[in-house]
């Protein structure tokens, strides 16, 4: 009769430990990507030469369109959200009252952007791009200044 | 291992924002000929209209997003992937189409993990 009881304990022990751990420590990682990757177009596009038609054929439909001081602006972008969190708690509420709970969370949204400005005639007049996705998550989160 | 799997859970979510475009319809768009009336008859009401220096841009946008969640005892992972089908049509001041750009990318939305 002792043998089945030992098996019962052997099976229950991992469940109890697992349940306690689940309540005390947790770590999460979340990633969200929106939009397609933005190509590097500096090699192909020339200010004063590239036309609106060529830009649309190469890059497709822009994510944003606007008019700014008489010029037409096209913006292509991809965003990457990274979120992680670590939580650690010791639930003493039932036996003592106060409990310990430590947690740290971080969220970073990075963008790859291409900005194109066209004259009313449809000729490229300005170009700018940003490769935000190249910045590593932890380094960008932990250091305030670029490159440190 | 048994505890690991019994305490685990996974979930998937799929969101589609409006019906997809009919790609075969896009061949009927002719720069210099197609008008606002013809385009709206073909594609319906645009998602947005933007005033430009020499006319207007009609923006048609659809999206497809897929999310994955995985909970393994003390660690949880989430992944969300959203892509768009977009058509931007440029019209001159006479409401005649001058250019258009098409991106059909929504089908690239995928389930996955964040690494």
C-alpha cells in the first residue's frame, strides 16, 4: 500500500513546484512587426533625375502621402516593436502580510524609414532614410545616447 | 517534461481589415485616361484622400495580421506580424489619373516566434 502513495507523491511534487514557480517568476518576450522591409534606395535614386513614376515602380505604394510646402512627400516605413519583462515575487501574504515583488519591463519601437520629396512636376528633390532596426534592443534600451 | 507541457499553452490570432483587392482589376488602371469616377467604381471608396500640390492621392489600404502566443511555465513569447495591401493613385486637378503605386504584401503576414 505504501508503493502507490510514493508514486502519487512523485507525480504531485513536480506539479506543486511548477505551480509555485509559475506564480513567482515570469519572463516574457514580445515582438511585433508592421509593414514590409524598406529597401536601401540611395544607389538607385538620383535627386533631380528620378521621377515619381520610377519611385512608385521601384518601391510600390507608399505608407504615407502628404503635401509639404508645395512638394509631394512619400514615406515608406517598417516598424518593429520589442517588448520584454521580468517579474520576480515571493508571496508571503498568507503567513506574514507584505510580499516582495520585483519587476522590470521595457518596450522599444524602431523604424526603418525612407522619405522622398517630389516637385509638383514629379521630380525627386529630396531624399532621406533611417535604419532604426539596426540598433540592438538591449543597447538601445539601456544607454541614453546614440553609440554609447 | 510532463509538467512543462501540462503547464503550457499556445494561441493564434488572425485579423483581416476589410476584403482583399482583386489584383486582376488593377490592369484596367490607365494613367492619363482613368478618372476618379472609374477608379472609385472599380475599387470603391478609398481609405483616405490626401491633397497634393498638383491634385489628390487616393489611398486604398487593406491589412492582414497574424499573432502567435506561447506560454511555457515561467516564460511567455508573443509575436505579431502585420502586412498591408496598398494602392495609392495620383490624380491631377482634372481628376485624371497620372500615376499609381501598388504593394500587395498582406499575404506575407506569418505566424511565428519572436526570435
